[in-house]
C-alpha cells in the first residue's frame, strides 16, 4: 500500500488542478495543512481518517479552535479514529469535544453536557457508560503481561524559601502594577541583590546528584531530563548545572532548527538535558530513566507527556520522577488541589490514572531504593507471563491471524515485533496465494518457480493488468509486487471464490492413515443491520467421528499425491461424492451453523442494549435542554429586573420593562408546552426503540462450496 506525504505548497503545485489529497493508499499530512485545504480533504471519499495527538481537537465545540472545526467539517460523515495518550487536559469538557468530533449524536450540546458533568464527580460513572463504545482506554496494566513495562516512581520534594526569599515573594505579590512608588521598586531591587542563594535551586541540585549516583548502582544510564516552562529559568538551570557537570549538559527549547539535530547527542555523550515543554511531545528518551519537573504546569497532562518521553515501551529501567513544591506558596497549594481534582476525573471516567506526585514523606534515597535493577524487572515480567500464559497465547494467536489476513509482506517486514512464527504463517499464506494463482491463470501466464514471478499474456476474466511482470519477493525491484493487495491477486481470489466446484477425491501423504468425507460451507448470518459471512469445514471420518474445522483445515496443508476433480459436461455432472453422503454431511453441519448463529445473536442483543441506552440518554439530554432554556430565560429576567430597579431614567426603565415582559411571555410559553414537548420526545424515543427491536428479525443461510472424499495415506494401510 503506497504512502504519500502531502504537507506543503509543493504538493499542491505538483498535482496542478487535481486534488492533492487524491491518492490510492495512505496520505500523511499535518493538522495545519489539512485545515488550510479543508475543501480538498472533503472531496475525497476516505475509508478512514486517523488523527494522531487527537487531544489538539478537544476544543472543537469552541469558536477559538479554527483548525479543529475545519477538520471536523472536512471529515464529517467519514469513519474516524482519534489517538491520544492524554484525552483530558483541562476539564471534563475535553471529553465532550473529542466524542463530539467522532459522533455528534451522543450528546445534545456542550451546554447540557457542562451542566450535568462539570465538577459533578457523582455522574462520572454515568459518563463512562455513555462513551464506552466510542472511547477505548488501554492502560499499562492492560498490556503488562504482553509487553515488558517498567514502573513509574514519582517523588515530590518539598523545599522552604529563606526569610529574604519569602519577603521578596510577598512584596512582589502585593504589587498591583508597574506604577508603584519608586522607593518600593528600589527596595525590591535591593532585596533581590541581597539574596545570594536560591533555596529551590539548592534542593534541586542536591536531589539530582543523589538520584544520578543511585542510577549507576541500578545499572541504568546516568542521565536526566530536566523540564521547565520558562526559557529564563532554563538558562538559569543550564548555567547552574554547567558549573558542576561541565560539557555533559545541553539545553533544548526548539528556538533553532539545528537544535533538533543536536538533541540526538542526549543518547550519546550528554548526561543532562534541560528542556522546555517543546521536548514533551514527539521524542523518545528511553535511554534515560530520570525525569525532573523543576516547575509544574497547571495542565497536568503536560506532566504526563513529559514523563511519557522516558516511561514508554522500550524503557528497560524503572523511571524516577522528581517534582518540586513549596507548600507555603499559595500557587503551589492551588496546584495540588487541581492535580487531585483532575486525577479524580480521570479515574472516574477511565477507571485508572497514573500517579504524578508520589509520596511527600519518602526521601530520594528510599525512592531510588525502590527502583529495581534490570534483572529484577526481567524476572518480574517472566513471572507475570508464566501466570497468564494461556491468556497470552490466545491473544497473540488472534493478533497473528489478524495481521496475516490484513497485511502483505511489504507491511509485515516493517512490523518490528513480528516473530518467526508469524513470518512462517505469512510464507504459508503466500504459498497458498501462489498455488491459487497458478491454478486460476493456467496457460494465461508463464510462471518462474525459482523467482516466484509470473508474466501474464493478456486479460483475465475481463481484467486487463497494468503490468506484465509480477513478483512475490518484496525485495525485487523489477516487476509489480504481487501480494494480497495487488489488483490482479484480488481479481484471481474473487473469481475463484465464486467459481462453482463439484465434489472430488483427493489423496494426501501424512503420518496417520485416514479416510473421511469433508465439506466446505459458506455461512451467511444476517441479524438486524449486521451481515457476516464465514467459511467453515466439517468432516466425518469412516469410523463416524465428526471432525472439527481446525482438524479438516490441517489436512489441506498436507502434500497431495492424487486428485480427481468433479466436472460438468454435455452428459451431465460427474461427482465423486454421492448425493446421500452430501445430505448427511449437510445435516451435521447445521448444528455448527446454529452455534455460530447463537453467538452472533448474543452479540446483537448486547449492541441492541447499548443503542437503546444511548438513545435514552440522548432523550434525557433533550429534556434537560428544555429545562435549561427556561432557566436561562429566568436568569435573563432577573438580571434585567435588577438593572431596572437601579435605573433612574424613566425612558430606560420603560424599555427594560418591555424587554422583561417579552422574555416572561416567552418563558411562560415554553413552560406551558414543556409537558407536551417532553411527552413528544418520549414518543419519538419509543418509536426509535421499536424500530431497533424490529431488527431482531434474523436470517441464517448455508451454501455448500464443495465436498471431498479425503484419504491420508502412509507406508501402512489406510483405515
């Protein structure tokens, strides 16, 4: 599948009058460029729109976020996938924005949402239930048994300002503006000059030195990344650290493009990186396991992003996080209240949130002691895998099957975690595709077995290939890549899928002798609006034993020694399985079909329940909106009445009186119709639920594809 980057004016010029986003395959672009060219985006019939760092779209309901609104309008009606590790930045309204970007039929509007969920923890469980089918949160604990993840160990270090520093802080906080008396300004200046030590800086240097020393004992790299929001503070920290650590310190704030090239040195000869928040996104610092937040941003998700540079897949050591807090500072106290409040929101909606602040009481030494060595991490992971071995095996097999069905070798080669077993399955899949292609094309193409290449001589079933030469080896440059996504391969598979086959006889070589009748069936299941199609084998051995789909499928991987295919000619149909045997196998298969049907019915009932719950909640939102309209009018009337009572001018009082009367009339009209409007909403809901329940009308059809008399022969006799 080709990948095209479209993110500059050059891309527009290259395509000329045609749409720059109109490409076959995957199109990569940036938020800004896509928003600037939203009309072109809208013209393309996308199969899927994927948004990375999707938290940038959370303010789509606000007029201030022009980019989010442009992208929302450009992709309206398309399938969308939003990816973010930090969905909540400021408040619960971020959830409203992201969910509304995907589906605007879950919540009525931002006003009703705000009233019910903002600062209302008692409703967080209800909110989690409403978004469960559109929002999926994968936590570290969910993947801990599959991937080797290390611990996060946060520690908040309290420090106390000196007497002079406290005085400076108080005098600065008391200043209203720059027009203060000269004497006061000069006094503050003199106080600043008299302060020779920075209590926070001293606490920082002490904790950093202790942590770096402990890292070496744990077998981790002696490296640290220091975050600050302010470039002035960054410059101060850089000079402070440089005095002690010399040329092992580097600062990064993205001011110069060359900074991005220099940052690679952090993984080599630089031990300490002093960075602003520009380094909290898009970088991988897994070679470092010490994160220091010299100052803490009010947006707690920024803290999460900072830590995420180091605490991520690929990290081999437990990650230590050091924060600094002055509990005598009102701003720091408010920050702690905010952290507690937002973590409660995250836990309430997503059921889990990572610790950011840690224990105030434990010393840095004790925190470092709790950090494990690499060997201890490996042993803990091995024990966890052993405990969940059965679950892991099933999950991995399902993932492997999904990958093999979805990707060709070109994509598989780019998946780093792909194992030998999956590569073997991929090879087996390609072998099957090659065999089907040779069977289907026959004399229409010449085949080179050594190179796994083919040269087609003309059209095939009305399809005229663009190229003549096709090769299965992804490393070959000459010829078109031949895989499951190739148009010719798709045509071959589609043609073979609908080709009528007659019952035949096959003999294969295997370890155990066997004779059996095997059938392949296509099962179509229709429940409501959901349609699914399966192919399933069923078999009966000569001794009467029923053979499973997996057992039958395994026989088709054995080498064929003899094969006779049924056929149709002018004398009629010639088949190798008698009609009564076919009917016997059909009856056996009906039981297996009914099991598939029952499982699908259960899934549909679950969908039905969720959809009725969604419609019911949406209906309640509409009722609340009606109540909110009355409350808003009442508030406007009260404000105008208060204004009228204060007015001294007769003309002004008269105008206000008329406005109040008009609003009161409108309010009474809405109140009068409220009962009937709510009844109408309930009637609409009942109609919608009835329509949903009618989709329980179900249908299951079975079509036999072929029957085979199967014989496995060995050196001994068959049975």
